[in-house]
C-alpha cells in the first residue's frame, strides 16, 4: 500500500502544476485578445488609408501600395499568431484536464488509504485489548 505521506506530496505537486497551467491559460487568453485587437486596429488603418486626388502621382501611389502591403503582412502575422495561440490554449486545456483527473484519483487514493489505515488500527486495537470477564 502506498504511504499517505507520499500521496499527499504527490497531491501538492499536482496542485502546483495545476496553478502553473491556469496561469498559462490565462496568459494565452490575454495574448489572443491582444492579437485580435491589434488585427482589428490594423484592418481599420487599412480601410481608412487613401490618397487624396490632388496628390495622386506615381510616387504617392507606390508609397500607398507599399504601406498597404506592409499592413496586410502584419494582419497575416496577427492571424497566424492567433491560430498558434489557440492551438497552445487547446493543448494547455487538455493538459489541465489530465492533471485535474489525476488529482481526483490521488484524492480518492488518499481517502481510501486513510480509511484502510484507520481500519488496520481498529483491528489492532481490538486484537490487543483483552476481553473483560464478568464476575
């Protein structure tokens, strides 16, 4: 039978991992929100950029084209980053689920070992105490 002290140490380690994963999940969620906000801002900038008719020469058109190209590259980068962060978030959530199930299993084993130790102590107490005779 596994000692309860070892199980309690294992439970504490699982709690520590659980805390780390919740922090990681919160961080990933915040990063996804930031990336989506950045992507939306970049799309607004792209929509609002235009060339005035009186300054419509080849140099300005070329600069506008380069500007739009760079904005589109940044939007693509944001989209790719969001996809990557979502995959990482899913991986972290799966890991969190595994650790929660392992923690529940450990808690059940601790409960079972505590009851088993209590039963052994009661049996030992009953065995070691002498029977009283009526006089």
